[in-house]
């Protein structure tokens, strides 16, 4: 059963400018997990698109959880992972995982896209289907 949805859009060139700025490394480390950084940096020309899509995914996830950035969800508590040849998935850690568990969310479905300088993420939060213990480790 669907509990909530979240959607967000990010401007690719705005993310690219921020990453290329003097504070870019610090921003990258504050918002993106090491795994996300490795994936995005491997995309070469699509690097900014990948970062923007992950930024939008984190924002969309916070909306689906009914929280903003802060006490109930930090940037690094929400991680977009993508195995080769598979669709991207969300993994929650720490306070974000606890919030999902509190809401009874067992699964988060993620869709990412980008076009015309924009990256968009859509998240659907669902109840049921997975034991609560799984939430602490990962939601995918």
C-alpha cells in the first residue's frame, strides 16, 4: 500500500557550478556518500546529471518521509545506489531509516530522469512486504 510520495527537481548547471566552486569538495562530502561520489565521478560527461539526480532523489525522499533536512534525515542518511544493469535504489541509514520504520515504510521505489538541464526524482513509499528489521539496514 502506498503511504506517501515525494518529487523533486534540480537544475543540473546549478549543481555543476556548486561542485566546481572552491567549496565543491566540502559540499560533495557533506551531501553525497562515498559510493555516490564514486558512481557520479565515473560518469565523466554525465557527472553533473548524476549528482543532480541524486540530489533530487534525496529531497524527494525527505518529502516522502514527511521531513526536511535536519534531525530526522541528513543528506548522508539517504543514499542512491545503482548496481550495473539495474535501476537505481534507495538505502536509508540512521535517522532517515528510523523515520521510515516509524511510518511503517517497508519499501521506497525510485525513478530518476534528466532532460533539458533538469534532473527529476520521484519516490513512492510503500507499507508492508518486508520485516521491520530490514529497515534498519536498508530500504530498497
